[in-house]
C-alpha cells in the first residue's frame, strides 16, 4: 500500500511540475513587444499576434498574412528575440510610375502593383491609358505591365522619357522623349530590342547633327522623320 501511495504522490508531483513548467513557458515566452523597422508608420494585421507564444508563432504564415493585409508591403523579414519580442524588418513598395486614367491617378511600383492610398511624387513618369481598364486583380493590366517593362529597358539605355501613352485601338505605345522626339512602338515588339535600337538610332542622328522628330517602329526598318519633314529608313 505504501508503495502505491508513494507512486501516486510522485505522479501528482510530476503533474504539478509539468503544469508549473507549462505555465512558466506560456507566460515567459508570451509575445509582449513588436519592433518594426520600416519607412511606414502603419502595419495592419498585427492584432492577431496579441497573446501568442513566441515559441509557437509560425514565421512564414505570419509573414504571408501581414503581406496580404498590407498591399504596399513588398517583403518582411521576421526574427524572434527571446523571450518576448518579435522584430519585423519591412520593405515597402515604392511608387515608381503614375498610371493616369481621365483625371484619376494610380501610383504603381516597378512590378506593376497598384499602390492604392500610397503617397507619391507628382513628378513621377506618367503612363496615360485613356479608356483602358487599369486593374487585373492586384496587378495592373497586362498592357500597363508591358509599358513598364518598356520604360525600364529605356532607362537601362539612359533614354529619358517625359511620358508614355497606351493607344489600345492601334495596339501601340506612344512615347514622348525628353528630347521632344516622338516614338511609335507596336505592342508585339520586344522591349529590350526596341530600347537598344532606339539608342543606336538616336546616337547616329545626333552624331550627324540632325534633329529627329519621330521614330516609327511599325515597319521592318524603323522610319525616321527629321525636323525638316524628311523621312528615311533608320538603316
């Protein structure tokens, strides 16, 4: 009988120790502080972390939830600082271009993500879309994405652009360069090819001391119109 009593007493003590240890773990590692390193002062969705235990927080799931609730967030790095702190390093999506439809302006980043409500510089390069539909889910319409790809390739070639128009009726991009040259580009042309070709054409006529009024890529050999009105093949 004494052995049975000892066994039950030890069992009860073991249970009490486990309960105490469990309570200690739950309380000691309970999330009490969140440190956010970001250029933004607001991050939605943090309330679901309240009262959670640092040991059991799923990092990848938490990051996905926060990004889904904050469309202007590009990425988040999360580190657990034991015993009770979560460190979030947040990279924001920054407006790179302005999509203009009628009198409405929509800032977008370099990936074409529409940043509704984001602050932006009014001097950013504008993509004029006319009556074109702007949205396709969270991303811009495919023609806007193609326009952005074209602009990035132009920037890689150090070609300065004032603005770009999307002329959907003719399936064309119409560019106004800072040099006052107008460029006509069909949708189906490769952006890198167009940017490289445009740089070569502009350099050639600049060396020759001729001002180019328009370059039209709708032809097999781009047609160049000079300020004098003369038209010629670029090759």
